[in-house]
């Protein structure tokens, strides 16, 4: 980004339960529960609590944490390049009915480079839609369709879903929900 004259800054990263609780209930007080639920996760369900999410902005502060960030030079750079670093814009435009959240061009979710690249190549920008595709395709279906992934160090038994979820336990609520379904 810096080589292209774009300054991307982290505005918010990991949040504790207590911090998410303070934020959420403040939003409820200001906007009502339905309003708060459209743009803020309830305590215990925030991606920020997993350490896998970061809110970014431009160094100039223009359109910080608002939808217009997507139209700034920094926001456009993020949309175009986040995948190269393993991130996705977690709540893309037009996905409210799937994600439960309004468009947030500043909210990035780390999914890893292989998954981010695959989401981009398959034009699946919504994580839930990618995970549904990955779950339906399974490891055998994926290998049959795409063959070996160039540059990807993915064990043959690992599905696209497992590439996103990784191994082991995690506080990630999405990971926990998907593991319960298997």
C-alpha cells in the first residue's frame, strides 16, 4: 500500500468480551437493539474477540468506520489487495441477508491466503457462501475440479473449509458453529 501512496492504518483489532459488551450496549442505548444488531456483534460473538478481525482506515481519517470508506483511495486499495495478505472484506455490499450485517468496507477478516485467493478466483466474496461451497465440494470434489493448487501447501486430505478453519480449537464462533455441524 505504501509503495502506491496509500496509508492503511489499523483502527481496531482484538477486543475482550468486556470491551465488546461495553460497545454493544452503548450502541443499543443509542440505536435500539435492532439498530445495534445491524452493525454490531453481541458480546461473545464478535470476530474481533477471536483476533481474526481488524477494522482499518486511512491515515487521513476520512470516512473512518463508515460505508463511504469503500470509495476512498484506501478503501479501494483494501478491496483490491486485502486477499493478497489473506484478508477479506468480511461484510461486502448486498450481503446483509446472508451475513446479518450491513456493508462494512473497513472490517477485514483473516481467512488465510489460500482461502482468500480462492474466494476471489471463484467470485465468492461472502464468507458464508464460500464456506457453504467448500462444505458441499469436500476435499475430493475440490481436487477433481481444480487439481493441485500452485504454490499452496494444502495436504490432500484438507478441504477448502479446513483451510479456512484450520486445525484445533478456537474461540472463533463461526468455526465453532461449523464444527458442531460436522
